[in-house]
C-alpha cells in the first residue's frame, strides 16, 4: 500500500507569549518569557506563586457568552485556536466532504477548573446536590473535539488523546496515520490545557515538580542550567490542520511543512520519573527516525521536552547522545518551555508550531535563562542558549514525554 503524504495547511495558537500563531512565533524568536505572578487565584499560601498564563484574553471576543459558559476554559481555548487554524487553512472555502475531515484533540487533564468549582460549591453547601447540568460535559477531555466538529460539521474520526504531557504529539501522530492510510483527507488536531488552578499548582508542588523561584518568575524556567529547580506551569492551546498532500495541492493551499514520521514508546520504569539512561526517549526517537525514513544526521533541530527538572533534562540529553552520536554536535537543541512554561497536554502542539517556525523562518528559538553551566551536560552540545540562531532547518524533531512513562515524538520537514 502506498502511504499518502501529510502536510500542515493551517495553524492557530493561544499561548503565554501571544494570542495567535504569528505573535507566538515573534515572541519565540525574541526570547520572551511568559512567566508572571498567578492571577487565576490567590496563590499567597502556595509554595509556587507564579505561572505562564495567557494574557489580555477575553473569551467573549471569540464566542457567544451563553455558549462560552457551557465550556471549561480548556475547551474555550481549543475552539479559539481551531478556528484560527481552520480559517488559515482555507478548507472551508472548498467543497469538502464532511465525512473526510476529522478532529483529534489532546488534553492531559481536561476540565479541571470546572471539576474544582463543582466540588468546592458542593462541599461548602449543606449536602444538597446542586450540580451544574453542564458539569460532566465541561469536565471530560473528549468534549473539545466534539465541539469543534459540531461548529464546522466535520464528521470524520473524532476523539481525544490522553498521555499526560505527550498527549498532543499522540493526537498529531493519530491524525497523521488516519490521513496517510487514506481514511480521511484532513484532520484538525492539536491540544489545549487550562490547569493554572489551586489543585494543579498544589498537587505539582507536593511532588516537588514546580520551580519555587518566586523572586524571579521570568527566569524560573531554566532548562539545562545548573540551578534549575523544576518546571513552570503554563496554559493555552495550539492547533494544526493536517491534510493529504495531493488534496492540499489541488486546492492551492498554503503549506507550512510536512509531517514525516511519528513514534511512541513507554519507559516501563516509573510513574513520574524518567528512565535514568533515557531508554524510552532513545527508543522513541529511533522509531520516529525510522518511520520518517531519515538518518540521525538528517535532523537539524530538536525541540526537546526540556522541562527544567533536575532529572528529566539529564536523561533526555543522554538519549540524544545515544541516538545521534557525534552528529548530536551538529544539531540545534532548544527548550521553548524556557519561555512558554509547560503546557502539559498542549505542550506538543505549541512545540510543533515552534518547529514549523524554525522550518519556515530559518530561525531556531532559544533556550532562555541560561546562567550557570552544569557539568552534567556535554559542553559541545548546542542548546541555543539565550538568543535565537539563524539556520536553515530542513528537518525538525519534537520530543514530548509524560507521567506514566509515555514518550511521543514527531518529525516535521520542508515540503518539497
């Protein structure tokens, strides 16, 4: 069977750095930090008092107020970025077959804001169960792709993916597979997360996973730095319209890049800690390269998972050296989480857009906030510290790893 080629024809973003794809790209290139004190709730008693929130955003500018109230913020974010991507793709201007377009969407946690509110209201009440009739639909993670399909009438495959922080790459890979197998012509994919909430911040704090650098939020996310002390929680969403190449070409669509391969593995090691030697990470990168029919020396840029945790950053760089060997020294490596924070289930989606920026603009986004070298990292690796670097990027690899030992990677490239 001849597999179809899959390209990206539309993009959308709502991030701590910018509220659309182009402003997000601009902020990445300039090395901007999205971290600031938390405004979503009173964090005074929390060990971590800052996060990477989206800014200057009013959902009522995008959705009818009555409809928006039926949705958790993670679904609201999904609707906004999906709309940007769908309009950008121009696919609505064609005589599309509804059954040929699917929606596959990711969220690691789903409607946590709604869950907290309903439980809090019930607990503070007299025991009478006065739950919002939209509570369950607002909470479940698959509701976002459902809403997107309803808005546009897309009747193809429709479901959500959940693999913690690898969720978005799983959604991209599933979409890629459905299209290249000839089952659909296009899929609206991506991920969204709205987890700057008391339970999320408190829960991650109790695990010692979050940075507690409250005196300097903007410099708290510092992957590969000797003084890194945990990740910075982020929120937002990104969307990509993936489309079969010949279908896109026939309608004269703008093409941002091509999805060339995807891989998925498990560490089978620990529920939260990465494999110390990066075994699962090595395996997933090798599988992804094989799926893309590429060699390690073909890759120009690796957007790493790079969360700024003491263990995770080390194991991922070991994995890169294990897969790429001496070719690792020719790579640009960067963690855009140094700017965006960690969007959990939406991380892979916004980082796919970062890879597309590198491919389209010839600019590799930096790993900001590097102050002190850590002798546990090979000094010959180019982590793109502090300042973006100009470089022709033909092929980019994006890594995402999640609690549970989930690993998912995607390779994107120029469409030629």
